[in-house]
C-alpha cells in the first residue's frame, strides 16, 4: 500500500429523522445569541417556521447559484448589520456558499441544515463568481461547525431536483477515487457513497415520499461531502466550474450531464472505474452512469440546459488554461471533443 495522509475534518454531525429539533440545542453549544438564518427565497417559509423559539437576529433569503460577488457582499452587510454571531443555513450548496463567504471574512461559525444532496456542508471549499469567472479555494474557517441531516426536510425536494443533486454528489465520489491526493479511507467512503445514491435515487424518483430512500440518499450525500472535502478534484469539476461560472448553467444538472463524459476521458484510471462500476452494478462505469441518469429522467445534453454550441470552444480553452490535477493530461482538442459529446448527449461508447 502506498503511503498516504488522511486529515479528518472536525465537524459535528447530527443525523436522523426529526433531528432538526436539536437545532436550538446545537446553537446553544456554540454559545451563539444572534443567529442569521440563511436560505433561498424558495425556502424562506420553511426557515421562518424553524426560527420560532431560536435567538434569531435576522434573515438573509436571497441566496442564488454560483455565489455572485455582489450578492455575497450584500449578505456580509446583512450579517454585520444584525451583529450575527452564527449563521444557520437551510437549503443546498448555494445557501451554504453564502454562509461560507461570510465565515471566510468574519470567522462566524456555521450550522448547516442541508435539504439537498450537494455535500458542500462537509467541506472547507468556498467559491464566488465575478466577471464571468468562478474562483474557488479552501479555508478551514468556512467548514460548518455542526451539520444537521434530517431526511424529513428533503421529502418535498422535487424528484428531478433530487436526482440531479444526487448525481452532483456522486461526481464528488467519482473524482475522489482517482484524485492525485486520494487514499484508501477516502476510496472506501467514495464507493459506499456512490452505492447508496445509485440505490436510493431511482426509488426517490418513483416514490418521492419514501422515507427510507430519502434517508439512504442523505447518508450517501454525507459520504460524498466528506470525500469532496478530503481529496482534490479533477477535470470534471474544473469543467463544471467553467460552465457554471462563465456560462451560468445550472449547477447540479451541469455536473450530471458532464460526469459520464469526464469519466470516459479518464477511463485509464482503471481501479477507480472498476470500483464505480461495482457500486452501480454495471459492466462499464461511464456508460453505467449515463444509463442511470437516463433512468432518472435527467437531461443528457448541455444543449438542453442553456449551453450554446458556439461557446464550446471558449469553454474548452478556459478549462485547459489552468487545469486541475487529472489522471490523464488535460489537452484542448480532447476536452473540446468531450464537451461536444456532452452538448449532444451522446452515450459514452
């Protein structure tokens, strides 16, 4: 076995149906007395209901995709104006991203209550968008102190949104399996995260109120978040950061569409592909992921989510100018071919 380094991230996790009832207690454990509740406008009603009885100083309800810097600065101003000493986020990666932006400059602790399967709540990764480019980094200050996983809060997540969010999470595990700084512990969690989501998502699409499937999916998302925070990402995530930050494509759907094509690009990572295929019960990893997405009813073409064919060459240039570490050399021509396949929605051969 090759030598490796594993650093466990110091988050407290409260998992289980009804665990949201512990929110007040968890706020107390941090000694917070002026909480900023954060959400998208779509989750605002839920959040105001959860806020009853809590030491809430204010609300920020304008979280949006890709954390644009102007909106981030507004969120920081709100936190400062109410003298917040804790951010509670209820929602997905977009909302958590805004809380991370506040924590990065102020050190205010975060309690995350995920209602999607993004995994952002388990990482030190932050990101903001400005001038058509997405900038990301890692900072221990942005890691939520506590994460409350309550499957009951995901029951109203629409099936297609659930499926796309789950595939986004699977992408984290896929790339962790061939990460340049991966290790055996991360690989165990990555394979199990893929298995849990690949098993539960089809049930959620058929029966959105299936509590057991929702619980298994949230468990898988937790594992996917851990591996996202514990290993470096590669070409797939670079492409999705470019497509989201520069072309404003929807985050989860972009990850879902690009994933099987990025996997085919990296098919030389043999052990990783064998583990993925085993986790999803398929003979081939890349085509198996594509078939799973088709089964879930997800869009399969970048053309269907707003990408313009004329922008593919620019996207390929941006992705190859400063590539992330990747098993296969990142080169313009094959990356452009990858993007064209994703644009057309071709099944990886």
